[in-house]
């Protein structure tokens, strides 16, 4: 039997427990919080958890592993779409596109002016990428077409697309643009904090398409409000959706969109397919095509 949640808003905790109790497999979104207590409420027959996302910070993977439950995700297929989004945000913030568009719609454009909405140049500027996995490297690839110098900070990542590895302080000190591409973990939560932002150039632009929890939004508000950096562009926030009374929404130099990194039709279709493949493999007792905790198979050599 297949039970599909058809509403726009995610199920409440009580609804999720009630609807999932007794199932053999669970396909979830990043809006669903899946912890050990929920797994226990579902029951010992639970064979697989499949998420339609790359990040799995909404799932207690350690709890799933302890219960022998493989967890699947959808890596690879959203790399290009998310890198495109990062660059779209970077361009929009650098050239102040949202501000200018609002200015025009408000009827304030009365003539061409030499100093109207002056933005940042890309040619000969430096892009710093924090996190140099698939998406970070795809951003570096796109940067080549804009004559950007690219540096990155990412433990154990190999150079690619002309990018050069540096320590984090050097990256922040040298970069005109900083793009965040790290997963959300205990180590990276609020990686972008007051100390991080204080090391950036005063003309620098910050882009985050990773996870909202990587960024301390209060610290960001303070530096943007006082113009200590030029601008920020966020695809992700904490929480999501962002409350309408969030101070960041008051700022002209902060561009925020509703988590659209993978929002292309082709990409979302492929994410759905991979999530379904992970689910069906788990239900059949087969190894998941994309498993984030393969250690669950260590005692099952035949899988």
C-alpha cells in the first residue's frame, strides 16, 4: 500500500507518526524531521529511509545506522542547477538587480544617472569558495567564463578548474565574493559567524546556497546594516520559511529567495527518480544506489 502526503505544508509531528506507523519504507523531504523516536514509532519493520535531497541533516543518520536502516539521498543530479543558482544570486547581488527592479516599479526612475546603483565588477576579481565538493567545483567551472580568480578552502579537496587551495583566513582576506558550499554538521553550524564576517573585505559579497544553519543570521544582519560588507544573497535560511518579521528582510543589500537551488524541472524530476530508486531498492532488500550510511551493510556481504 502506498500512502502519499498531498498537502503543500509538511505533516505535523503527530500526523507524520500516525501516517507512517507500520510502514516498511519512508520517502521524505528536507522539511521532515526524522529522528530515532520517529523510527521507533514507525516500528522495527522499517527497512529504508529515502530523502529527496542531497543533504540529510534533517535525518538522524546515526540513529538509523544503529537500527540497521539504510538512508538514501540524491547526490549529483542537482549539482549544475545549484551552481547555476549560486551564480545567479552572485550576479544579482553584485549588480544590485533586485534593488534596481524595485526602484523602477516604484516609479522612481526619472533619468539616467552616472552613480545610479553602482555594483561590483567580476573581471579580475577573486571568488572564494568554502567547500569544494561537486557543487563548489561546478561554481569554479562557471567562474572561468567571468575571468575570476578562484581560491577555495576545503579539507582534502583536490584543485580543479584553476582554483587554488588556501586557508580560510586567506580566503576571507582576499575574496571579493565568497560562496558557501559546505554540508550542515555540528562543525559547520554557524561557521559563518561574526568572526568570519569581520575578516571579509568591506566590498565583499556573500552567497549561501548550502544550508541556513551554516550562517549566523544575526551576525549577518549586523554587518550588512553597518555596511561592513557590500551585500549578501541567500537561497537558504534558518528557519525555513523565513518569518516575515526577520530583520534581514528590512535590508536592501540582502537578497533572499525561497530555497530554489535545485528548482529546475529536469533536476527535480531526477531527484524524484533517485529517491524512488533508493526506496524501492531498500524495500527489496537490495543495496541503495545512493546510501549515506553504507556501514549498515557491513554484516550483509551479499547486499
